[in-house]
C-alpha cells in the first residue's frame, strides 16, 4: 500500500476508534455551510462528521474488524459520524437534520458489532436519552418500596381507626350506682 493511502487508512481508522458506533451518510446535497452547521451541532455532543473515501473507509473498517458494510452504503459520496457517548442523541441530530434540510441521507451504521440499516438508525433516534432512562428506572425501583411502606403503615392506621370508632360509638361512660 502506498504511504499516502496508508496514512489515510490510519486517519480513518483513528476516527472509527473514537466510539463504539459509526453512522454513514450520503452528503451529496450538503453545502459547506450546512456541513459546518452540522459539525457544530454534533460537536456539542462530542461527535464528529468526516467526509471519507469509500475504499479507504472499507479498508479501515476491516482493520478495525467492524461488520462488513453493505455494498449500497459504500456507493456515492460518504461521510461518517463518530464520537460522543450517546449514539441515540447523535442519531437524533442526524435524523432531525435530514428532516429539516432534506439533504443528508443516513445510509446505515454500526453499533458495537451490529449492523444498522437506515431504519434502525431512525429507530435509535426515537429512544429516550440516557438521563430519561435512568429516571424511569429509578422510578420503577422505588415504586415497590413506596407501596410496601404504605401497606405496612396501613395496618396500625387501621387499628387506630377501629379503636377511635369504637370509642366514639360507646359514648360517654356513666358512673355505676352503688
């Protein structure tokens, strides 16, 4: 492999190593201003947008032992999105950008060792954020404890209610005649 090509493969491989996911997009209609706007938006989530050559991406993906990219993914102009800790948020940004601008087409991606179709990327974008999922899990975990406390508190409260009702129905006590 020529040194120039090896340098490019190493560069793309370094980008692919920044996260456990990569999304591929067709950027044919994306202008320089649009790409700058998308990069800024992704940058807020620590994600990166890079234009790559298909053959270089294919070699770098094989070196990283990623699942084979679909042949339709590596046609036309390709950009990759990598980085960031939350693939769901990055997928939301890409799908929102696609809907708003109608320029960027998400071809697919890889998450961990799993291939994602473009429909899978859209489905990933509909997932709630990590913070929301944590809050939902905490709510689910605290519900049984709260219910248990209410049940345990109900027994003495019920006994007190019965005693109070009994004392109210007995009326005032009269002294016994001697």
